[in-house]
């Protein structure tokens, strides 16, 4: 899987997890954690390795913006 495709797929999963968390009324980090675990069971995504700086810059801000 190419890098750009992977980033788009993970970005869409993050957006869908955020929307789903609003409908289910569960905090977004919990829903995103469950979504990440479920994505880990997809065989094509098991061999993917992202650099830590990519994860920190692209996905951590979405996961950490919870409401107090």
C-alpha cells in the first residue's frame, strides 16, 4: 500500500470515528482506539509501518481534542 493511500485511509477512519463518537455519545479517543484495534485485524494493514513523526503530526491532534 502506498504512503498516500495509507494516510488517506487512516484520515478517513479518524473522521468516521469522530462522527461515530458524537452519535454514540462516547468520547472520541475511546472510539478512535477501538477503531485502531479493529483496523489492526485487516491483513493488508498488518505490514504497514508509519514513522512516528507522521503519526504525531497528522493523527494525534485529532485524537487529543476531547471536550472537558
